[in-house]
C-alpha cells in the first residue's frame, strides 16, 4: 500500500469534511470514502490508512501536493500544548481529536475560492465554484483540475456571470488571472506585506487576504476576523460579540489553528 505518513493522531474523514460539508467539490471530490484530486495529469485517490493516508499514485509529483492539501505544514503538537493552557479552546480541541485542517495547494485556487464565497452562503459559493470548475477546468478521471490561471485570463466577464458570478466578482477573478503579480512568490514575504500586495488588487479585500494567509500559506498568526462564521464561533464558545479582531490576540501565536478548530467545532456541534 502506498502510504503517505502523517503525524498522529489523524482523522481523515473529520479533517476533509470541508470538501463536502456544503456540497460536492469537483476539484477535491469525495467518492466512496476517498478524496480525489487531479495532480500532474493523474486522478489521485486519497484514503484513510493506519499511520497516514493511502495515496494512489504516490510519487515525487503527487506527494508534496497531497501533504499540503492535508495540512501537513501545521505544527499540531505545539498547538495542542498551547491549547491545553486555554480552558475553552482546550475543550474544543479535545472534542476534535485527529483534526488537521486542509490547505489549498495552489495560490490562484485559494484566492478564487475565497472570492466566490464573498457575501454569499457557502452552499451557493460551492455551487458557483463547481460550475466554474466544470466550465474552465479539465476532466482527469473522476475529478476536474481547478481552472488554470492562463485559461481564465482569456475569459470575458460575461462567461463568468453566466455561471453565477456577480459582475464585480467576475472582473476580479479575470483581473487576478491577468495580473503580473507572482502569486507563488508571496510565500516568501511576511504576513503584512502579503496582505498589502493582495488588497492592492481589484476586488481583493482584507477578508480574502486573511484566508489566503490561513488556508494557503498556513501562517500561524492568520486570524480572519472579518469572517462571519468565525465571529459566530467566537460568540458561541466565548460569548464575545461584535468586532473580534483584537480577540485573536489571546490565541497568539496560534491564531490560525485556533480559528480552524473553533470553526470546525461550530460546524460539527461541539458543545459550548
């Protein structure tokens, strides 16, 4: 069995719940208990296995993508040690053993996914995103590639509005595809500079930049304070209302993982 080891404990089904909680994800597709993603021209099947995950095919091209997708860059041991010192957070973490938040391996995919989720329900965002994937991606076995930046750069806004994008979002996504900003190079910059470069782009706001830091770059200090779901989670577990930007400081230096655990706790019904 081609095993990709992951630090234990690891709960594959819990950790990948985001890919099916709001409907199917055609670029990260759950089929018969396994997650499928197109990598290097292959339909890569990822399934639970003792000590990690069974990846087929597993090679030099697929291994790093799968590791990123499954959140391997996160230091969960250090986070759990920190969470044990925070009474409320510790209860959430204890209720979610084996949770390792997934990451978006590709920066363009991460940003477009966030743009589709701006100011709409996540069910609606998934539906729009899937139509976009089917229209501009490529079928690889059971799954589709996320649309390539070069392909989207040739599109017209009307092609995206027909899929359910607002005109503003359509122009944002196409503009993002056409910009000369090296999205991969952002990984070499500090958090505040990443945010500054992103919000300078048309249609990219602080909320999208925060989630880019959190769900693509896995930056430990990322805290998406403008996220409605996170605000609901903080209110549920801590009783805090209103602007929660300063509230994240209590989780330093693990704001990102704290946010993911609180959100998952809210979604899965962990008692307050």
